[in-house]
C-alpha cells in the first residue's frame, strides 16, 4: 500500500511540476506580449511627435526597450529592440549608451541579421559622436577581423584609412581617387 501511495505521490508531483512550468511559460508569454504592446504605443507616440522631439516619451521608450531586452532574452524581437534602442540613444545624444546596446546586441545575439552592422556602428559612434579615434579604430578592426568578407568590413577598412586624416587631407584623397577613376573607367 505504501508503495502505491509513493508512486501516486511521485506521479502527482511530476504532473504538478509540468503544469506549473507550462503555466509560468504562459505568464511569461503574456507579459512579453503586454510589453510589446506598450512599446508599440510608445513608438507610435514618438513617431507622431517626431517634430517635437518629446524627450520624456523617448526616454520612456528607451527604458522599455532596455527592460524588454533584459527580461525576455529569448524573444524574437529582443535584438531588434536593442538595435532600435541604440538608434534612439544616438538621437538623444546618449552615445555611450548606444554603444552598450550595440555591443550587447552583437555579443548576445549571434544569429541576428544586423549584428555586423551593429559592430560597425560602434566604431562609427566612437569616431563621429565621441571623437575617440583609438577606440573607433579598435572597433573597425574588430569588424575587419571577424567579418573580412562582409561589405561592412570594406566600410570599416575605408574608415580606418581616413580616421586620422584632416578634412583637407580627406578632400585631397577623394579628388585623387576621382581623377584616377576618370582616367581608368571600367
């Protein structure tokens, strides 16, 4: 009799554990969907007020993107939200935060289709927003090293070649390239 009671207890415990697990997954899915709806509403508000540049709405949207990406790492939209957060952070003048989002995106989501672009944008932000050429060069070199066949690697190489030139030197270089292309058309 005790044997049957023990078996019954084990089967009941397993059944409860399985249903609790599926219940918690359902709760997570509902929470993720609710947060997606809030994000969509905030995106619509920010888009509608794009001329006004409502800082509070943008800040709130940025916060929601970050919360979502921290809470729902396995959701399909998480890397896209990180990319959007980086773009929004740049628009808001929060370049270092944008770099954090892009780095998190690149390192945490290896299958995301725009991860190479994210790696390149880290260098771009260092170069153009933060005026930190050594860190820009490191970021660009990372793109070239990790993705040598990518068009982003070509852009990174071009950026490295121009990184330490003055504006006048860049103009002179472009004039020379134009002249060469005009002399040697395909």
